């Protein structure tokens, strides 16, 4: 019997740099979360390569999270949506966002308002 490994995937599209990143999160045998990225942005790739496996504390405690700490220490732009993309993919994989919400394919977005 083959066991299918579940992964969570999110796509991050950025403006004004026009980069796109596909982030995949999967739970490993130790209960940690491993992330992979395919991206047109080398800064995003370097950031992701430096993370390594994430613990549940990395997903829930912003003060000690290496995701947040590494983002602050990186050369990423302050308005880059990669960080929320990473957290969203990992939260889905950790069960902190219901997969039923994922199936609704609702967008998380930032819109410019010109009034």
C-alpha cells in the first residue's frame, strides 16, 4: 500500500518586482515542517534555504520564530509577501488553517485603492 504524503502549497505573486514564488510545506517524520520553494526571486530562494525544518513554535511564537527572525535579518523587502506565504503554507500543513478553506480557493490579497 502506498501512503500519499500531503503537502500544502501557496503561490505568492508580488508587485512591483513581478516575482512569483510557489511554496510547499510538508510535515516530516519528526513532526516538524519542511518547506520548498520554486521562485523567480533569488532573495526568496536564499531566505527559504536558510530556514531548515520549522517547529510548531516557529509557527506560533513570533518572538522566537526563526521565520520572523530570519526575515528581519534577510535582504528581503519589508513589503514582500513571502513571509505570510510561508506562514500560510505551514499553518495549513499544521492544521491551523482548515483544508476546507483551502478548497474554497479564496485569495489573500492586498489591493491598491485610488480614491
